[in-house]
C-alpha cells in the first residue's frame, strides 16, 4: 500500500496508567513504526483494552482510515500508519460527496412534493434537474478551493449551455440558491466555504470548468453529479459519483447513495414504496436507516462505508467508517444479480437468457444508478450486468467510482469479454466488448463471462 509516513513519533513516551507502552523488545517506545509489535502476552484485560485503544487512536489521528492495527492472540501489530498517497484527495472528495448528498436529499424532497416543472429534458431526452447542476457546481467549487483551480481538472456530465440561455434565468437562480445553501454548510463537513455568496457567474464558471476531456495522461476527476436521474426524480435510488483518474487508471472512488436502505430487502422495492418508507422512517437517516457514502483508493485492498453526515451531529468521519466486503456466495443458484431498471438502458431479455444459462435462479434486482455497484461492494448482491443497445457508448463517470470500490472490496469488474474497462480514452469506455459484468467473486465472474458468447449467439443484440 502506498504510504508516505511509516512511523509516528510521540512527543513523550506514552504511559497507560501504570502500563508503559513498550514494544516487543520491552523498551519504552516513543516511536511507532509500521510493523511495531506490542505483546499482549501477560497483560491484564483492562491494560490490553487501553493499549488497543491508544494504538487504534493513532490511525484516527492521521485523519484517514486505511492504516490498520492487527491483532492476534499474542500481539498487536501496527501494519500501516499515516496517510497514503491520496489521503488529502480522499478526505476532500468524501466530504464534498457528503455535502452533495445532503443537497440532493433536499432537492429530491422538494421535487416529490411539487409538480414535474423542475424536471428538464436534455437533447437526448434524458432528465436533468436543479440537483444535477447544483452538485456539479458545488463539487467543482470545493475541489478548486481545496487544490487550486490550476491543479484541478474535471470531466463531468452536465454542461453549462442550457443553463446560460436567456430563458433559463429562473432555473439558473434556483441552481445558484441551491449551491449557496449547500456551501454555507461546508464548515459542518470540515471544509471551507466561500467568504461571500456565489453569484450566477461564479456558479456558471464552476460548472463550465468541468470541461476536461480526460485521456491517457495526467490526472483528472470524473464526476456524475446525479447518477440515475430518472430514479432521483421518481423518489427512488440515485448516486453521486466522484472518481480520480491518473494516467488512465482509476485511483480513488467515492460513491454517495443517499437512499441506500438499511435493510437490503428494501432495495428491490418499487419507488412508490420508497416514498412510503421515507414517511415511515426518520428522514434524518439517523444511525443507519438509509444513506451511505462508500469509498476506496487503488491498491489498498479495502473499501469503506460511512453513514450520511448529519450537520447537527458532527461525526469525525474516519472514525465512523466501517470496512465493507463483497459477498462470499459463489453458487449461481443463491446469487442475486442486479441490472438497470430501464429496458432501454440494458437488455433485460439478454440478461434473462444469460441468467438461465449460468443457473441464476433469483429474480433480477432492478435498481437505478451506481447503487448497483454499491450493492455488490457491500455484499448485498453478487452480480451486476449491463448490456446497452448496440451503438450506445458507456460514459466513464457512470462506472469509475463504482468499479474501484467493488475491486477494492474484493470483487471483479470487466467488460463482457473479460477485459478491464478502459478509462484512458476520454469521455467514453472505448473498445468495450458488449457490456459490463461486475461480480463479488472471480468464480461467478468466470462462469458468466464463459456463458456470454453462448447467450449472445441466440440473442438479437
Ligand atoms: N440508452 C442508454 N443506454 C444505456 N445507458 C444509458 C442510456 N441512456 C442513458 N444511459 C446511462 O445510464 C445511466 C443510468 O444507468 P442505470 O444503470 O442507472 O439505468 S437505469 O436508470 O436503472 O435504467 C445514466 O446516468 P445519468 O444520466 O447520470 O442518470 C446514463 O448515463
Ligand atoms: Mg450517470
Ligand atoms: Mg448523471
Ligand atoms: Mg444524465
């Protein structure tokens, strides 16, 4: 794991009550290195607890969660300390996505209680709302503020043209208001907000700045401000997806899923039930009722999840993160596969044929957005398949964050030919072979890839 900090020095030797922190050479240890081993042996339970607590605190004090303290029967071993290469990027990205989720929750609530007048159609007839532009502006502003405009390059879904038209004044002012409402909350999320309210030109600039073309060299952020806008406007699942891509490789991913239910069974409920559920359960998403942010950095072998941040209850976020892992189920008969809700986005008949050949018995779990990737990473489902109509080119922002989170949680993501997804060719996943297959484990993945050809021959795709 990349690490630029391999030791941590105490200002004074630590003393736990009467227990001095000593390492396995029994020397008082003012410095803890990666690999430092603290013997449990002979220690009393309360001393063990204190020792574990203090050593665990070290990782939290580094403001990042990927260091780890391992325990065995005799020792407590510090396996890694200090921030990894992307700690600052991860910290800012997670906070920015948390803010974006909170923005989306407010807009979704207001959309559901009003008419459809706030939902607009793009040239390709897909929906776009105040939330899509507002999240893009907010995250663009936060990234620029945190890393400097010149150092930040963003490739994002929404463009600025339709918002800048003279007849879009009402829409633009709604976006400006939403962005400002969100940015004033920045300090609650541990970020700096603007000194004064942003004007229309600031907001348009922030959206327009997301004009990176991506490509094979350098580093850029890929942002889908609201993925699954259709789910969003229907009061259902959607995601905020942010990934960092370096020299064509996804190195960091953050996925905000504000409506991810505490009980995985609720994922399969029709959107109308979600509305009922949201009335039945506290909208504050207290504890784990609904909503989470998932994240991972490349090569860490770990993926994390934290609950949605509550502005009135400040959670020190690395401390509230828990590790997630893909499902261990590798028997197709027991596996759940997810796919897009809309037939026009992925062929349901093709995946039904494929499922039959592979021996998947359960009904498909149809969920809007990259929440499907989240379900695989959390181990709530085993397979995700998407086969768009021929001629449709998948966009990188629809897959980057989800892919890395599944991979670091132990899963496999490829195209339908078994090749890795290529994020180095600009906006689209060029060269994608037919579709996308993501699985919790390699065994299931292999079985599906092997069956794609057989199923493909009898399909009309
Ligand atoms: N025709 C077509 N074919 C395939 N894919 C398409 C198509 N049109 C759109 N999209 C992209 O799909 C994104 C939503 O994907 P989902 O898997 O969530 O689909 S679904 O909404 O559940 O049906 C959606 O992302 P958002 O625009 O961010 O919602 C689109 O990028
Ligand atoms: Mg999308
Ligand atoms: Mg989108
Ligand atoms: Mg869209």
